[in-house]
C-alpha cells in the first residue's frame, strides 16, 4: 500500500513540474522574437508541444486566440487532483 501511495504522489509531483514547464512555454510564446533554435527553448518546445498539439486538434482558435493551453492546464489540474485523491484514499486518509 505504501508503494502505491508513493507512486501516486510521485506522479502528482511530476505533473506539477510539467505544469510549470508548460507555463514557461506559454509565457515564452508571447515573445515572438525568441530564437527557438536555442537548445533550452527547443527542449521546452519538444517536451510541451506534443501535449498542446493534442488539444489544438480538438479546440480551434477563437478570435485568433489559442485556447488549447487553457484546456491543457485544466486537464493537468484534474489529473493532479485525481492522483492526490487516489493517494489519500490508498493511504486511508480520504
């Protein structure tokens, strides 16, 4: 049981870190003159774009605004909440 709780907590923490990386990616997209060939920026793009592209295919831009990132954040938050709840249930707290 402790292993399950630990794994769920690690997954929730990993999603939390991924949320921060995704936030950095979204904020950097506001600066059009960035050199995306920079190794750090291209790494951030390589990590986040496949996830964002999944939502871009479902949600078309509205008035020129790409709302896929908003839905992506909501999905990550939901997954984190479910993992946290699962960990507390597995630990016998919830």
